[in-house]
């Protein structure tokens, strides 16, 4: 009798979860518009004496989730916290040792490269449990990633965090949507994080535990729960999320490497980096100091500073159209696939 009742209850719970998940995947443009956050589409007028960067800090809230390990707490992680990490709305380090001074949490995952996927899964579960509804966007980065937070917020501002989307440097792979580079950092909307945790995390069908690179596997999980891979390139087709150190990208990217697996094929590798770049990977601690100096301290006298205005926020219908456009994109890269 007890077993029959238990089976009935579990069946009802599973049915409700599947019904809710199907609703997430099949909502229409009208339904999306009705559930989207109400926003003023017009470009805002900033209060006097408030910089655009400061205003965006409160309007586009980003939680930064950074992978590190105990041996790097006092070096890489500390340098990150003292530089770009200070510009996050919330900064959390994922480690295998608690460190209250740093802001590191122990995920109880053994530190080795083959466990990166498991570590990121555990990190997203922790962040969703404690902060899932408190921020708009959730950035995953490594402790050798440098992020220009002002450029990230400016890029994200038009988009609705309740849309199922994530952004980064897009690689192609064996499935059509491709995936975002883990090293360059990728950012999930609030809805993308919610879908990952509610529907992908505990499903071996949607999110299997396979021995493959973390970023590729996360991309596969997100694809399976209806999260769209967005386009982060600028108007000239130049990349904003960069999976390499700039010294390897400027003046040009060398062909014949894993960089050839870019989703958006680019014949001219001499104009690769956007002038509104968001991130660099493979950055050493002294690189962080250089970036800080050149970005925030150095001034060229006699030249007017460039100012950027905010784009309009997309309404529900416009956001739905953008998601449909991105989801229909297919890679036109003709080179042989380097990595599956």
C-alpha cells in the first residue's frame, strides 16, 4: 500500500516537472512578451554626475563565478579580486577549500583537469541555490581570465535576463549550435541558469556526465534545455570574448590551430579583436596589472575620450525574434574540425 502511494506521488511530481519543462521549451513569442520584465525601451537619461559605468553597475547586475584552486588563492585569485573582480556585483571563487577572506567556497570536487565539468556543474548548483534570483547575469570565468566588466554590462544591457540565452566566444562542434569557450568566460542569463539547474543538472539525458571538455559539455546541456547561443561579435564581425592572450591575437591570429574552430568563419585574421572587447584568457598576474594600467590609468593627452551611448533595450517581441535568429544560425566555417 505504502509503495503504491509513494509511486503515485513520485509520478505526479515527475509529470509536473516534465509539463513545466515542456512549457519552457515551447513558449510562443506572445507568451514570452507577456512574461518578460517590463522595461522602458528608450535609451535612459543618466542623472547628473553619474557615469555610465556606475549606472550600469546597478542596472545590469552580474555575479562572477571564478574557478580557482587552493594553491592559487594567494596569487591568481587574489590578483583577480583586486582588479576586475572588484567590479562584479558579486564575486565567488569555486575551489576545494573554503577561504572566507578571498570569498572561495569548497565544492568538494578533487582538483584536476578532468573534473572541470563536474566542478562547474557544482558551481552552478551552488550559485543557483544561494543567488539564483538575486542577479541578472551569471559569468563563469577562470582565474587566468581578465574581464572588462564595463564592456560586458554595456553589451548585455539590451537583452532580457529572463530570456533563455548565453554568450561567449563561440566554437563549432559536432552539434549545430556549437558552444562557448570556457577560458574566455561565458555568461548565462538568469533564465539559462534556472533551466540548467531545474532540468539539465539531474538529467543524464539532457546533461550526461561524459569525459569531454567542460565548456563543450555545458554547451550541450544548455542546448538540450532550450538555451540559445547568442552572438557577441561587434558590427564589423570582430570578437569580444577572446580565448587567448592578446599577444597571440595582435597583430593577427595564426591559422592552423584550434582557433580555426571558430563558429563564425573569418578569412581575415588581422582584424580579430573588437574595440569593445570583453575578455582575454591565458593572462598572468602581471598581465592583470598591465591591463589595469592601460585601461584605467593611462591617458593620451590632447585627444578627446570616446563616449558610447546605450542601445535601446529589446522588448519581448524583439527579444524573441533575436533568439529565433540566433538559433537558426549555422556555421559556415569550411575548415576541417580540429576538436569534436
